[in-house]
């Protein structure tokens, strides 16, 4: 058994699956791109500046100079989803504070919560639609 204090260290968040694809040369692995409501600063690199110091060129407008920063999760659920596209748009629960792990050369930055039985029943742990991506379980 683990103590309650140890369990409190586990960060469980809702994430929205943005893309899902089979990992080549594997039977069980899917590569998921998941939105956890995380952002990073946008960096604009350009060498074109007008005389009035205004930047010239293609610039993507984003709010507060931040862009979404989804995570890659490698999960062994391919056998349950022959068409991984059915996962796109689903919100599921993930452990998000695990150390990154390299699986078949791909870095995984979290773990999907799911449950299965010995006779092959399987279910993702999905929050209801009112829970936004990034919400921390309490």
C-alpha cells in the first residue's frame, strides 16, 4: 500500500485528445497528442524590420504571445481502437507529472487512465463534457 501523502503527489488532469495514430512496427502503441490547457511563449524570429521598427512578414496573432503546448503521450491501447481517429476530441484522464519516458524512440509525457477486465472489456476514464482540458483532479 501507499500512503495518502504519497498518493497526493500524483497529478491527475483532464486532457483533450487532438490527434491519435498507430506507432509503426508495434501492435499495441498509439501516439496521442493531448491538450492539457498548457501554453508556451511565442517567439517571432525575423530579419525584416521596416524603418519605423515594425516587423514585416508573416506573424501569427495569438493572445498574450502564448501558443498552445500539447503533450505527446504513448499509450498501449491500439488493440481497443483499430481506428485511432475515434479518439480525436475525447476528453480523458491522465497522470501528468511522471518523468518523461522513451518508448520505441518516442518520448511520452504522461499516462492515460483506462481500465480493462480479464475477459477483454475496456474503458477510458472520461470526465463529463463540462470539465475543461487541464482541470486537475482533487
